[in-house]
């Protein structure tokens, strides 16, 4: 059993494992929400590494330790803004497309018609009710 504080290397190893899980999730998932959550895992892994290194550098001075923790605070604020904006965009896409599948979204973008190249005589005119 360990006695004393947990070594910094253990925190960095855990951070690396969490980051790899997030990277695999980004590369293999099709759901935009799962990709979004995987990116959040990667951000939290970076935060864990920063806090672990700040804890390890605390012996060299408080200013160095606090700079790592300040960086974590800024990253958490950016991540909170990303969550708010990202989830809003995902909800809007889901309402419009009825799917959060990234492959379907990219396929839809490739098959869209360029409005500047459409012949006006081929476009159906809207029916006006009287």
C-alpha cells in the first residue's frame, strides 16, 4: 500500500488514459453528442495533467503552482462556454434533421443543391391559399 502523497506520475498516467479514451471516442463515434462528450473528456484529461504538474511544482514556489491552477480555471470557463454553445447547436441540428449522426450530416452537405445554379423555371412555386 502507498504511504504518503500519490506521485505525480500516477496522475499523468491517468490523464493520458482519459485523453486516449476521449481521442478514440472522437475518431470512432458517429453521434455528434458522443463526439462532443469525447472532446470534453480530452479537455478534462488536460486539466488533470495541469493540476498534477502544478501540485508537483508547488515545492518550487506558490506562484508557479498557482499559474497551473489558473490555466485550469480558464480552460474550465472555456469548456463551460463550449458546452452552452455546442449543445445549442446540436439541439438546433437535431430539431431540423431529426438525427445527430455526423455521417448523415456530412452526406447531406455533399448532396445539397447550390441555389445560384438552379434554373428558376424548375423550382416549384409555393401555393397561395385564397
